[in-house]
C-alpha cells in the first residue's frame, strides 16, 4: 500500500477518508477547514492513496483537542482502517510510520483514547494491547487513555482532573462537539432542529479552539452528549436515533 500525507498544498485535491464526497459537502468542508488550521500545530494526516477509510491522524498532545496532560507525547486523534482495507496489515503500517515520525520529532511516546467497554469511533483495546499500549488513566465513564512510551522512564500522560469526572451543571441534553469529526457538520444541525420541533431541552456547545477543548468536562471532545448533567454517549446521532434515545 502507498500512503500520502495530506497538507496545505494538496488538501483541496485529496479525499480525507472519513468523509468521502466533494468539497462542497458540509461534512468535507468542515473537516478540511479544521485540518487546515491544525497543520501549523503539528497535525499529521496520513492516508492510503486509494479511496476508502484507511488513515491515521495525530498531533503533539500539547496541541490536541482533548484535556490531557502528557508533555512530550504524540496524541493519535484517529487510526481507522475499515471495509476492504481490513486484514492486510495497513493499521500496522500506519502506526509504524507514526512511531518512526514521532521518534524523529523527539517525542517520548504515543497516546490514544479507548474504553473499558468497546465504544464506537474509539481504538480497539485488543489491537492496542497487541501493539504494546497499556492503560495509563481512566475516567469515571470508562473512557481510557492508553499509551506507548518509547522508554521505561517516560512520564505517563493522564487526563486533566475535571475530565476524569465527566459532568455538566445543566438540565436537559447538552452536546459538546468539534469539527474534527466531519459527521458533526451534517448531523448536529439535524439534532438541533429535531429537538426544537419536539420541544426537547437541548443545547449544543461548539468547541472552536484547543483552549476550549482542553478545558472540556469530558475526555472525548469530538462528540460528548450529556443528559441532566450525566454523560451519555460519544456516538453521533441522526434524528431517528436521537428520538429513540429520548423515548428510552
């Protein structure tokens, strides 16, 4: 497999894997705009030359859009290989490239989010353990921070204390989200409209910079839905799924 690095110079021409459509699609345009602003922060987006979901996205943890203390670590936003790309060792390829690049940049290890129980859009625990990662911190809702230090004496990363206890002080449904996930560009407005039509208390908080993200009351900032203060899910909702959640 050949891989290509998406950067400012080629982002308009390249597909971005997690949202394969034309640049006028809100999912694509919102994600590409988010990426463009992150490249200067050291973000790397590496993908297969073939169209499909096969890519890795990583950034120095100091610039990550998550409340993590882990100076010197590289944070993996997403490692995603699916569909016909599965089973060919491409995850290993992408991770190996990330490790090599991170070491060359003087980083002391990698970290990534997973969970005690499998959740959508989070890294697979068995794969991480197989590659030498281990849990270095965990929040009350089972979101885990896994790390792969490059040396035994590397100081382990951890969640900021307020993120370890996900909670908001507001009634009704409260959603924290960013444009890191392209699906939010399409589905968050749909949920807002759905809530309005059904007279459901709903508030969407759009995180627009790393400072806001690093102060968020949740380890996951791409999509974190709360109800009456309690964390519910990181899974994006369409209208049908949201109404089903309301009814349950």
